[in-house]
C-alpha cells in the first residue's frame, strides 16, 4: 500500500517537475532575450544621442584668425555626464568641455573617413562607464576629430530595473506554476488511482467484476479496457482450470469408486473363498493408493492454478507445531525414537492451519520414517527478525547434494524401494512446499549424507497489530 | 478437508416427529419405518449394483435410477426415506434435481455422492438442501454408517454403557473392562474402542475413524497413526483364552465381531 502511494506521488512529482523545468527554461530564455533587447535599444538610443551631440558640436565650430578653427559656443557647453572634445588635424585641442587633463588619450585615432562613427566603451578612473563616439568631420576644408561621450549609468540603471523586476516576478511565476502543476497532476491522476483501487479488489477477490469505462477513447479508458480484457482471459483460464479439476475428479474418482464398492461388497459376504478374498483385498489396497494419488495430484493441480485461497488466522507457530507432534508422536514411540521439541514463546504467524499442517506433518512424518529406531528427531521453532521458523532435524541417512535440489519435485524419490513401502505418493514434499509458499514462506533444506537432514520452514511474522492483518496476496503489489 | 455433517435441523426434527406419529398409528405404517426405502440415483452401473446389494443386505428397500430424469421422476412420485444422489448425471444435473425436489419435498433425506471434494462444492450441495455429502471413492461401510446416522438423526443417543461379548465400556467413567477385569486405556484408545463398539458387527473404514475419532482429514501420516493405535488397543484388550474381537479386513478397514 505504502509503496504504490509513494509511486503515485512520484509520478505526480515527475509530471510537476517536468512542467516546472520547461517553464523555468522558457523564463530564462525570455529573461535573457528581453535584457538583450533592452540593452540594444538603450545602446542605440545612446548612440543616437552621441551622434546628435557630435553634430551640434560641429555647428559651434567657426573659422578664427590664422585660418584655424575655433570653438564658437558656450564654454561649458553640455552638462555633467557629457563630454565633448574636438581636436584639430595636428592633434591640438580646439575644445574640451571639462577642466583638467584630457581623459581619452588612450583611445586609438579616429578613422579619417568623414562621418564614419566609431563607438567605444570606456571606464573612468572613478569606475563610471561611458560610451564614446569618435568621428572625423570636414569643417571649412579642415578635418577635425570630434569625440562625444555620455555616461552609461542610465542604461545600467534601466537594465538593473528590468533585472530586479524579473528576479521578483520569476520565482513567483515558478511557485504558482508548481502549485498549479501539482494540482493538475493530482486531478489527472485521481481517476487512475481510483482504477488501481478497483483493480486491486478485482484481482484479489472478484475475478468476475470489471472496471467501469467512462470514456473509451481516452488513455484511462484504454487502460480499463485492456485490464478488463486481461481479467476476462484470466477468469476464463481460472474457470477452465476449475472445470478441469472438477472433470478430472469425476473421471478419475468414479472408476475408483466403482472398483472400491464392488470389491467391498464382495468382501462383506463371507462365503467367497479365501483366495478370492485375498485378491480383492489386495486390489482394494491399490485402489486406496490410487485414491491418495488422485487426491494429491488434484490438490497440486488446484494449487498450480491459484484457485486455492488460504483462510488465514493468527496462530502461534509453536502451538500448531506441538499439536501436530502430539498427533504423530505415537509413530515415533513405536520406533523408540525421541522427538525433542524446543518452542520459543510467541511466534505469531498468519496461517491456514489445515494447509500448513499438511506441510509440517508431511515433513515430520518423513523424519520419523527415515530416522532409524532409537534415533532422535529435533523440532525447533523460533523467531528470526521478520520471519518465524520451524526446523525439523532427523538423524536419518541424510540426502546427498544431487538429490537435495530435486527432493521437492513431484514424484521424485531418493530411495524408490523404501518410499513405496511407507505408502507415500511421492508428492508429500511437493505439497509441503506448495503449502508453505502459499503462506509467503519457503522451505530450506540442510543435509549431509550420514548426518541427517534438517528442513526449515520459514514464514513471515504476523504483524504486531492483530486488528489489521495484511492480506496474504498483498505482496503481489509491492 | 475436515467436514462435519450439519447439526440437527428443524427439517429433520419435523421428519422424526412425523415418523413417530406415524409409528403410533398402527403396525402397517411402523413396518414402513422399520424397513426404510432408499433411492440411488447414480449413472455408474457398478457403483449402483454394489450399493444396491450392500443396502439390501442391510435390510433396506432399494430403488435405483441411472439418469437424472428417471431419478427425479421416481423421487417426486414415490416416497423415499433417503435419496442417494450423484451430481454429474446424464440428462439432468444432480443439483437441479435436488433443487426441484426441495421445492415440494422437505422431508426426504438426501445424501450427495460425488467426486467433487472442494469445500465450495460441499457448501453448495448442503445449501441446496442436501443432508449429507460423501466424496467418491467412498467406503461402502461409511455410506451405510452415514445412512444410519441420517435415519437416526434427532433421536436421543443416551448410552452410558457399551457392551460387546465380554467387553464392557462405561462411557461416563470412561472405564473399560474385559471379562470383569479393568483395562487401562488412553483417551484416544478409549474413543477408538467406543467407536468400534457403536459400530459393532459393521465395517469401519480409516476415513470414518480419521473423521469421527480424530476429527481430522485422512492423510498418509494419520493412517499410520491410526494403525499404531489399533495395534496397541488390540494388545491391551487381548486376554488369554479370550476370543479376538477386533479384526482388520485388508482393503476395507476394521470390524468388531466375534470370531466365526
């Protein structure tokens, strides 16, 4: 439950994050472009002003004595933050609108082509940034170099305003988009969540039920339709399997019933001759074996098809184990074996007692069969972290490694002569394995030829809160 | 698959009352009560034949039907004490027959005899109105025992003592005596012996013992356990110069009877 919740949230998060990622990228590009645009505009504007300044300055130049050009305008023409310099061809200053040493001596000479504008950016000693226009003019047949400069502080200020505005606005937009994204993703996923909840119910208990399809054309509708088709198939094969086991039961058991009843009736009348009775009795014994085999095979067929659903109750493993030992103890007594039991207190476990006892009794019965007279059988239950276990150790001949992997296989017999004599069907351990696995557990085998075998059944511990036992099939979803 | 017959229902109580009233009315009707009639609806001829013979030997009056239609026709036109009904029948399904029968007839005791052994099938059969459910392949002895139980249902079984030959069981004190001498038995051995004594002269199968004495489903380990208990019980009640009372019939089960 927790895991799928988490998965859901992360799908939601993923959608939202993608959303935000795209938005942030868009905002960044937009911010960058808008700043570049503004910069270009302000720079163009400034350049135009500088060109005007230069044009005006040229207008103030007039011919003075000695055929030289002189400044005809006001001495302090233009204000603070603006600089004008005019130099004659020989490099002498015609005009500077500021006092002190010339500021722009480091600039390269202007192009000699008239009216070709060269712009420079320039830093003053006090850190102020300026934009400078350098241009050669032809005044009265003489070339002069005009240099106009303006402070860029206004440009920077405007840029800063824009930047600040963006810095304030963008996080707000991102935040709103995040909220909206989470909301929308939640809205979009809500029906999906509903579908999953229904799917869980259907696949767990009610194979006949189907999901409602609200809109067969959208993705969720498609999902529901696909799921419904899948369930129909599954349901069909379940039905087939049930039908098969029912048919097989009938077809296999009816002739057995016939042999058995005919034979028993024959044995009831005492007048039949002893030889004939002997033959019938021996046939009836084989019928019993066949019956057992059919029952075991059908049990496994049902278990394979997943029809069997265990009826789980919370039990104490030690108690269940001791009950079963009490039942089988006489068999050990007959062989003068000792069954030594060590049960740890409180091993709560969710069990279908009937199914689990099949597993335990088959293994314990094997232990009794294979332990020699006067031998010991140890049964140990305990808790190990999240699992409870019961370990059945015999002092039998042990199982060699090549048999160990196959011992749980159907009809696999280590010692064919011996196991037939005990009346087993060869399916006992296969059934035990299934019976343990249907509880979400497993069986481990440790054995060494000559040193006995030890079967360990491990099962998940029942949860601490007895009020809310987890369903057995919960793990299918994790 | 541990399964217990349903407890005494109102239906069977009603039937017993009717039987008792009928029995009071005169000897001709009481004759009807003492030789109960059984209808066997089953399509496997060998099963029909042997069941019929076993029931006839036990003193029942037996009719048989090999198809669903015949069975339903007989069951709805004649009065039977017990109907033994197979579920998979040619012509008409056993459950359909049962359902149709129960619409008009609540008293006839119906025992389902089928190869289907899942809990769901049993529940379905009993819910449809069956009184008992026996899975194939069954032991004839068990079939007979169950029919006896069905017919006896509702009648008090207030036995405090069981007796067979020189064997005596006090069910209250749980004491066993043979030839007047006390025999020490374990609880399980006592239950087993009491069960044999209740069925004295009749075969009991291992299934019956597993279910009725151990209250367990039959399985290989349990069969061995039952055999061990029988062996011990036999040893304990054996007395010198006393006849053998517990007999094992290979392939069938056990019987408590005097040596012939």
